[in-house]
């Protein structure tokens, strides 16, 4: 079966239905939870600097820290905001790019599965993604991971489509286009998260072709045209950093974030660091993936020129995906303390791998009952993701919902009742609103004793804060936001300030302060 056949109307209908399901899972109450986590808030501040201040290339976190990720996710958010006329970054439009990339990744995965396994394989792969907690939850957060996952999947799928057309004289134009597509996808993967966006799919391609002893095909991969186009896209932002002499951006992105991890800059981690996120991130589906990987690697498929070409092509694709899985796991075990969610790009190809294992190995032996059973499990998991994930996100901002409240929340929101998202004690949104009502935009703001990351506060303040100076200048102007983590040795400075207002935050709150009219001398 070819990609063109997988686009027939009969196959597109179920793909469209599951795409709508994925859109519902990722868009549903997407902005209900405030931006509370430090990592998401950091990306939010960078997007804010782009959208609200026009700093498209070199935004700074809190006016000081350079952006340490390449900007493709942020540019996507910027483009969506401009197209929709939004000039203020909210929790919803911050997360919207991830939701759209997740839905697009599910569509792409189903098309790839359809070209190998038919309609049933496409349906199963799409529902596996809908039932994956990690895939859906990461499609609802304003981080760069889903952007990377989409472009790595596009690179893998378009490569295999290109590989499958080898020797087809009637498909030379399509093959040439696919070559450019997977080169461009790898370049965009680098713009999404750094060199890893090209290293992982590129390494899998090399390992696969070497395993298949397709040396001539391996040479074709590096044809100058696609190679140059992909490389130019990949290095474009890095060249801009060099041209603009923004060396601190390069130092953070290439040094600390990437190559430094392999040379001990962040220490070493236990060999089992990724065991839990591999096996338990989306139970029970995540437990099936390693089994499918082993089965695929043990499969010895026929060459594409031999009979039963469709089955052979599916087996080869499964082996290729299994090699990508292995390459990724090995790579991250050497990259010290990469976030465990960095394994997210494994999910789209893993969904195809699960579908292949079931359709090609289990269904012929046990019948369609096992297929229907896994579909039912995926639908139950998808419903759980619909109900549980938005409530789980609220929990990150301090709002705990009971099971009954989780089930009632969607209905209550439709009926216009007081939404659960109105009560988030771990959010800085209300505190920032009170500060803005008192402190003019051009008045300096200082902070002391903020517990944890300051980015969530900076995001909602929509302005930068400075560390409270020591000693206090007698002519200190502006206001100070004092948090609950003020150390004892700061009491002398705080004695020189007076309270202006208590600000809502958590159990202890924050305090807005300013210099006393007659400072106490010590």
C-alpha cells in the first residue's frame, strides 16, 4: 500500500474522526490552569518578549537570562498570535502550538500507519496516541517537546516513504520531494530543540541502512541538494547569534544544554534513570512498546523486491522504528539529566510499532478480538485523559479536585457555573494583578524571598524584577515583592521597608513593600 492509497476517502474518514478526538483532548480546558511551573513559565516569558515586545531572535528571561532553546516553538506561538490578532500571551495561546503539533503528529502517524497496515492499523495507532497519558499531557503544555516530536516523526516517516520508493522509476519526482521533506524536517527539528533534532533520526537512518547493507542508499541520503537545504535551516538561528554577537545564547544552548551534558558538566546519573518514564509513562500502553521493539528487531523480513512486498515493507518499517527507539534510549542515557519528558518523540513511531505488532503478529494468531480489545482499552484511556489531565494541571497550581468534581467540571463550565480554574492558590496571577493596580509600569520592581522559580511571577507581572540590592540605597525607588522564603539574614533590609499590601499566593501570601519614609538607621 502506498501513501496515495492511504489518502482515499474511505480511509480518511476514521483518520479525521480520531484527529478530532485528539484535538478535543488537547484543546479541552487548555487555558484553565495558570502558568505555574518553572519550565513552562520560562518558555512563556520568552514567547511574551516576542509577542508583546517584538524580540523575535534574542529574548531574555527577566531581562537578563538568554533564551536557551532554539526558537521554533516560540516562533510558532508568535505566528499563531499574529494570525489571530492576539497581542497578549495567555496560558491558552502559549500552549496552543503544542496542541496543534500533537494533533498534526497524530494525523501524520495515522497516515504512515495506513500506508503500511491499512485502515485498521491507522485507527489503532491514532487511538494509542489518544490513550497515551504522556503524549496528550505534553500536547497541553507550553514547552518545545511536542514541536520536536512532530518534526522527528515527519523526518522518520518521510525517510521511510522515500526509502520504499527506491527502484520505482515512475515515482522519481515523489521520491525527490520526500528527500527534501525529511531533510527539512531534520533541520526544523534542530530549530525546535537543538542538534538532537537531527542527531536522533539521522543516527537511526544510518543504523538502519547499515543493518540492511544498503550502502548505495546511504550515500543517496547525503545528496548535496537536500543536505544543504536541511543544514541551512538547522544552523540559521545559530548563524544569527554569531552575526549578532549573541554568544551567551550559543553558550547556553550548545554548551550547557547539549554538549556539556556528555562531558560531566551536570554530573552523572544512575543507569535506571529513564526506566520509569519508559515503562510507566502511559500504562499499560508504555509496557507494550519494549515488547514490540524486541519483536521487530527479531523479525527477518524479505527484501522489498520479493513477493508479499506490503508485509515486507511493514516489517522493515517496524525494524526501523525499533532502531530509532533503541538509538534514542541509548543517547539519553549518555546525556546527563535530560528531562524525562524528552522521551516524548518516541510515542508517534511507537504507536505505529504497537499497531504493527498487533496486526502483523497477534491478530493472525488470535483473531480480531485482540485488536478490538486494545481499541476499547485506548478509548477508555482517552476518556481518562479527557477527565483527569486538566484536573492534574490544576493540581500543579494548588487546586485539588475530587473525582466527582473532575467529572462535573466540564458540565459546570458549559452551564456557566463558577469554574474550578478560578481558585488556584499556587498561581501568581492574582498577586500580579494587584501589583499592577498599585505600581506603575515604569516604576522599578524588586524581589526577595520568592520560593522557587521567579518566571511564573515575571510572566504575570509582564515586567522584569531585580534582586533586592544589598545594602539598601537610601534613595531606593520602587517597590519590593517579598515572598515566604526570606532568609533570616535579610531581616535588616526588610526593617527598612514598610508593608503596602498583602498579596494572595499560597498559604502564606506575598507582601508588597516600599522604602519607609524615614529609614531606620542601624
